[in-house]
C-alpha cells in the first residue's frame, strides 16, 4: 500500500538552505535570556556609564551661552577617544561583562552535552562549524552591548546634537578602535568561553571554573602585584588585559599600575584565541558527534 494512503502527507514547509541552518539554534539560545528579568536588568545596568557620555554631549551643546554655563561646561570632559576608553574599560562595565560571560557562556555546549542534545544537532545536517558559530554568536551579541553598540549610539548622539559631521573624521579612532577592541578582546573571550564549555557536561561546574579564572585570578594577581610591584603580574588577569586593550585601541593611556607593554597584551589575546581554537578543533573536528 502506498505511504500516502496510510495518512501521511507531503511536507510543504520551508527547507532552510545549508548556510542558514544555524539560525534556529542561534535564536533558541538567545531568546530565553530576554525573558529573564534579572538578566535584562543586568544589561540595562551596563548601559548606565554610556548614559553619562550622552549627558555630557547634551550639556556641551544645550546649556546655552551664559557665563555660568560656559564655566560649568569648561570643567566637564569632552566626548573623545579618552572618554570612550574610560566608559568601555571602567571596572563596573568589565565586571558586568564577565558576569554575562559566565551566565550565558557556561552552558553553551555543556548544557547540550548534559542533555544529550548535541548528537541531535550534529546529526541533522548542522555541521560543527555552524553549531559553534550559532553558540558563539549568541554570546557575542550580548557582549556587543558592552563595546561597539553603545559606542555607535554615543557617536550618533554626538553628531546629532552638535550638528558637526566632521567630528567623525577627526575622532575616527573612536569607531575603528572600538571595533578592534570588540574583535580582538571580546572575540577571543567568546572563543575561550566556548572552548571551556565544550570540556564539561555540567554548566555549573564550567561556571565555577570561569569564576575561578576570572575573579579569583584577578585577586591573586592583585596580591602578587602588592608584593612584587611588577606590572607584568597583571598579564594573567583577564579583566586588566581587557582594560589595557581598550586603552591601547583607543589611544588612551592605561592606568599606571597596569601599564603592560603592547606586545604582552597582543601575546595574551593571541595565545588565548589560539589555545581555544585548538581545543575546539580537537573536540569537534574528528568526530561527527561529540561523545
């Protein structure tokens, strides 16, 4: 008897092209976090320093020409590379950025390994590269809220309120420096978290390891620096390396106590990214399904 006579019907839905099969996985990884009020509140807190930058632009352009206004404005910092570096590398935002990395990143692959859904994803025409891209893009999108996206909003307000489009050309480093920081710093951090998550089956265990590396590692570096007074100690601190990288990319002077040479920062992020890529290759390349 033909199959269609047994109650089956032909599939009439859309068949995703091979290059876009990662999109549903990306969407399913991303959307649940927007339903968590505490997580959304955390993201809103991360935007508070950038509101300060927008307020500075407003004060510089809208207070008028009164003498008291000129005196007040003269004491306020202007929106330039140094201010953007300060907003991007302040301790408050870096702390929230690392919290988001732990919150989102600890379960990227470990959750699928625990629930044994990784075999399902890799067995349905979704390659390992597309799987990792979907997972990394979900975390990377959240991290953009700490770097490139608020910088673009600040630039729009700066140009819109001042009416000076030439500001973009004079301070072009604000744009390409923020992009460089995002690609090098946050890109390396995303790949590292993804690789670490692929090594475990428990998101909680991966999260604890990340807490130890990120926060307790920073405390250990602070103790060693207090004993030795050697700035090279901060080479092993993820938060301080991100702070130095933001200052270097935007041409602002880094804090004197973590004035690491540029080559050390480049070595840190290059080594972090290379090690993470090797781990992901070993975990995914030789087997269609990760055991």
